[in-house]
């Protein structure tokens, strides 16, 4: 190779580094052939990372929403904050995701309708959640609350979401966990928390209804006015009409002893207790109840592992027997007997637990050795 050829090769090498041109030697005579190197597809990399970030945020939103839905104590506040921050993180990424979605629709791949359904349900979930949190959209009419739409749309989106993730699989790369990528994730997290805090401040400063929410995100309805509390029941259960004169509460202790208590028996043993019912439908009420503690009804309930409370509708929940001193069978509220819609003749009052634990139209209590957690985390039937 003469000096001019070597000089030419060095020049082409420099161009290759600057403009993506590389030099190669092929065939006899060592002719120099310039080949354009393929540019890195930054759009695909950005799209993959956007999809991964959205997948992570959706997972966080689902997990924290489940916690906020089930908890009734102080930890709920942190679950609600994390849930809201995840929602704002999703909103932040919508512009980038819209570019990916338009590119995908141009390819006309099969199953796009399922992806569109998933996107629509997520949008409804976000809109209903923001409407509820701000207080600007608490009721959807027909007795349906924005919280119910929020939860219902989220649950309906799950099968479409699983299909979308399986069909549009995104495989993480090692570079997705680099220092730079983690820094981007931290910025997204910080921005989401800042956005949530900023919106919460606007809600307070503008004195929107959302400023009065409880730590669970619920609104006060009917506190110390039992007749104004919403009447709710599980799914398609109807409000049963039970005759208090003939009604009996069946009790079965850990030792197998069975007995029955009448409404008159329970009323004679009743004492007052103040407790807050916090319904997953998005409302809560502070009430003065009259009833009997479970540990006063049973002979040594702690001998068992759990207490099963069953409703006349077939609905039931199982409680740890160690909580017997903190659970009540109540027969009245606000100085009056319970109404049919609120559980007459008797219901469970479980302070610190969400409303789906407060079994209404109670007909039996049974102590058993079955663990209390041996049941769905949420009622399914």
C-alpha cells in the first residue's frame, strides 16, 4: 500500500467516526469501499424505555390501589399518595406513548383493538380517579360513584393489559438499568410526586371538595345521621327484610357449643361505641353505634383461630379470633334500631377496617381453627 492510499484510508476512517462511514477492503486490488453504517434507532430505544416505565407505573398503581382499597389505618395515606403519584407519572408519559401508539397503528397489526380498549379503560380510570380526588366528579348518576367507575374500569382493563403486554413484549436490556437510566427513573418519580403535591395544593387553595377527604380518599356522608348514609350491599345482593321478633343470631364456640341470641338479648347487653365506617365506594361516616363486643358473646373465642361472620345473603368474612375484643355486633345507630338498609336486625362493626368487613344482616358467628386469611383478600361472592 502506497502512502497516498494509506492517507486516503485514514481520511475515510475519520469520516466514519464523524458521519457513520466505515472503510473496508474487499477483493483483489484492495479497492476501498465506503459503507454507510446504520444509525442507532434512538426512537426504538426511547420507545422501549417509555413502555418499561409505563409498565412499572401501572404495576405500582395497581399494587397501591389494592392497598388503599383494603387498608383502613394510617398506612392507607402512604398508599394513596403513592397511588396518586403513579397516576401522574402515567400522565407525564402520555406524550411519548402517543408517538409509539401512532407508529404502532400505522403497522396495522392484529389485535390492535384490544390495545385500544386497554388504553381507553386506563383513560377512564385516570379521569374517574382525578374527578373523585378533586371532588369535581363524585357521582356519575344512577347511584354510581366516580370511585366505583375508577375501580371498575381498572379491573376491566386487567385482561386487556395482560394481553397487550404479552403481545407487545418489551425485553429489558442491560442499558435500561444503567446509571443514566436510573437517574431518569428517579427524575420521573420525583416529578410525579411533585405533580401530585402540586395538584393537592391547588385543591386545598381553591377550596375544592377534595380538600376534605379522609386519609383513605373517602368523603364524609351522613356522619351522626344514620338515615343519610348510603345503602350499599355486595354486587347483586338485595336488601333482605328480616323480622326482628323471630330473628336469632346463631353462635358456635371453639368447643362446639351452640346457642342463639335474640334481638332482645343483644339489646339488653348493648353499650355505645363510636366508630367510623369507611366504604370502598368512596364515602365514610362517623357514627355512634349500640352493640355487644364479640368476646362478651362467646365462651373463650380466643381458643379458636378465626371467627366467621355470615350474612342472611350468604356473604361472609372471617376475622382473627384475637380481634374479638375489637369487634362488635351492633343493633342500633344514632339512638335508634338499625334500618333494613343498614343491616337490621344486627351487623358487624369492625373499627379500623374498610366497609366490606362490616357484615350486615348478620345471622351467625362461628369460631373455628381455619386461619382468618384463608379467604380472598376481597369478597368474590
